[in-house]
């Protein structure tokens, strides 16, 4: 599903954000990526959605070589990859329904389809009762679930989560991880970038550890080793 | 496709109303630019009308001896009519001239009384010659001066050329100033539109980031700002139409007073050519606005 071949990324002369990364993620896998701050985890996520171009190596996603992806193809790539972040990135002036619908609207989705899909994904994340609320009116965990709902509207094959629990307490964090596991069970490949030792250790899934832009460990059932 | 288009228009309207003050300033500047352009057009039209009116009145009078015989006069008339430079020749007999004179002065009893006391017709038969156009005027005067028929008493060649040149030079100067002013306003418009779009993009940067993240295409992200340019142009032209026609109505009486005896009607001109004039301005305004938006979008919407 995802293949990195000797990928390096240099922002400036200060050093390599990614250094000869080799990574293969199979369809349906749930992979945690851990590592200290500034080691290149977010950079890794950005290269997968065409937000950053790599300087060396090759990235193949679902058989598609996106290493030198063009501006016009990036939207097509992004409709196949859902992404969520620490800061949710919801629009405060829109209700949850509107926030999720927005993702379909701006991609040319038909109103009838939007009316059908949005309640469906809201139900998957357990927010069907809050579709008329505004982001400020709900908890951080609920906001992150709304962001996940939005990431699911295009039925992505891959879900990238960059520190999705970074702003949440442990109860909310656990709920989000549960949700990601559930989505993974439906067949979506999940990449979880996290700092949270407890989360990683409880998952008992594959863990890739990055340090200074290099993969220093890759275990099928891993522990947080730093 | 249809939904996308409707949404793009919705987004751009939202963007215009969210920054309503900035939008108003943008449209006002656009109105100022359009106003100068229309003033320029107006000056040009007045100039053309004045020149045309004067050209219509240009003629050369050949005064003939009172005792000249009718057949000699007609022979001379035919001869002049054959000249290349001549559009037509009108023969006014002394009887006709007297009649015209009396009509012209019918409100002036003293002149009429003096005429009666004279007891003879003091007016001479006249040939009124219209040149084909202004360019051949000098040639025509030379030809007429060269005529040596002895029935010609005198020749009166008013120098219309100088008058027309004066009108033309005034029109030219005003046009130059107008072009300069219009250019400045168009430049200001471009800058203002550019800035509005820049601010709009800045206001929506969060939304743009999200749009990119969820896979919106570039044209979908950028189109609303181009459409905004179009909408500004639309409101600008609509406003200038609402402003300019009353303005012309106010101006018209002064123009008529100034150009007495000439047919100078701006209102007619601006009504008759409404679609051409304002259609072109809408087109040009849209192009300029889209151009400014395009630069701003190209520069600021990359996230
Ligand atoms: N746009 C950028 N321009 C220059 N340098 C950058 C840029 N983005 C990231 N970097 C640098 O690249 C390195 C890796 O950054 P990255 O954001 O990938 O780290 P991270 O592992 O996600 O850190 P964190 O856990 O704090 O989120 C850092 O040294 C960072 O300073
Ligand atoms: Mg990061």
C-alpha cells in the first residue's frame, strides 16, 4: 500500500529531516510511528500527501509513484488519503455537519450524496447527535472525531493521523485510538504518529521508531522504546 | 460541475460580504476609474459632434454682380459643380436673398424700414458652395480664386479651418489629460483589486489549507477569487450607469446652451450606445479585475 525507497528530505543545510527512509506498509496494516520531537515524523506524513517533495528516493502509494507528483494530481491523491492532525483543523463558523459536508462540497460532491454520506460518517465516529453543534461547543475528543469523520468522507484507503491525541486527555485519547482501530478493522490502512507511550504500548501493533530522520527500529508488535 | 459552479459563486459572494468594507472600497475605486473613462468618452463625443456640426456649416460664398444674367450665373454654377472638390452648389437669386434677409430680421422693424426706404434690392445673387470635405477646402479656395468670370463681384472665404483646428486641439488636450487620469485610476484599480484578493485569501487561509488537505482542486480554490473580480466589475458598471445618466441629464442643458444652433445631444448618444459602451466597460473591467486577482491568487494561495 505504501512504499518508501531510500527517501531523503533536506529542508536546508541544517541537516536531513528524513535520511534514507525505507518503509513498506501493507494494505490493512495499523502502524504507529514514534520518535522524539523534530525527528521527521510530520515530514514523513507530508511527503505522503504531496505537501513536501522529497530530494532523494521514491514513494509509491497504492502502486502510484507520487515522487514527482504534479500540482494537478495532488487533489486526486488527497481524496484517497484521509489526514487528521493534533489541532483538528475544523472551521469554527461551521457546524460539524457543515464542516464534514465542506470536504465533499469543495471536491464537487453532489448534494444528494453529501446528504447520505455525512450522517453515515458522523455515525461511525459516534457524533450523530451533535451534527448541529459548532466546534467550540464540543470537547476536544469530539472535535477530533469530527475531523476523523471528515477524513472518511472520500472513503480513503489510508488514514494518516499526526499526533491525533496530542491535545487530548487520556480518556479522550483512548476513545480516538479505539475509533482508529475500528476504522482499521473495516480495512483502512492506518498510520498513527504519536508521542504517547501508553497508547503505543497498549496497541500491540507494528511500531516504527524514527530518530534524527532515520528508522532505528521496526517491530511487528512493538513497544515505545525511547 | 453545476454544483461546483454554484458553490464557487456562493463562496465568492461570501468572501465579498465577509469583507464588506474592503469590497465597497474596491467597487468605489472601480467606479472612479469608470467615471474618468466615461468622462473621457464624453469629451471625445462632444468634440466629434462639434467638429461634425461645424463641418456641416462650412460653405464658401461667391457674391455675384446684381445685374448678372441668369444664364451666365447658371453656367458658372454648372462649372463650379464640376469641380472635384465640390459637394454641391446652391444658387440664391437676389430676390431669394432678400426674402431670406427679411425673414431673418422680421423682428427688427428698423432694419426692415431702412430696407423699404432704399427702394431697391441691395442684395446680390450668391452661389453657396459646399466642399466635399475639409481636406479639400484649401484647394477649393484656390480654384475659386482662379475663376475670372466678370460676373463675380466678391469672394468671402471664412477661415473655418482655424476654427476646426481649435476645436480639435482642445479635444486633443482634454483627451490626453483624460487618458492620463484614466490610466492612473486603472492602475489604482488593479492595485486595490489585487489587495482585496490578497486580504480575502489571508482571511480564508485556514479554509484554503483545509480545502487543499481534503483534495479540492486548485481551480476550485482559486476560482472564487476570480469570480469576485467579475462581481466587482459587475457592481462597478451597474453603479456607474446609475450615476452617469443622471449626471448627463444635469449636464445636457448646459451643453445645449453652449452649443446653440448645433445638435449636440450626449444623452441620446449614451442611450443609443448603452450596450456597447457599458458592455465594453464590463468586459474590460472584468479582464482587468481577473488579471489582478489572478496575480494575487497565484502569489498567495499556495499553502
Ligand atoms: N518547512 C520547514 N522548513 C525548514 N525546516 C523544517 C520545516 N519543517 C520541518 N523542518 C525541520 O525538519 C525537522 C523535522 O521536522 P518534523 O516536523 O518532521 O518533526 P516531527 O518529528 O514531526 O516533530 P514533532 O514531534 O515535534 O511534531 C525539524 O528539524 C524541523 O525543524
Ligand atoms: Mg510533528
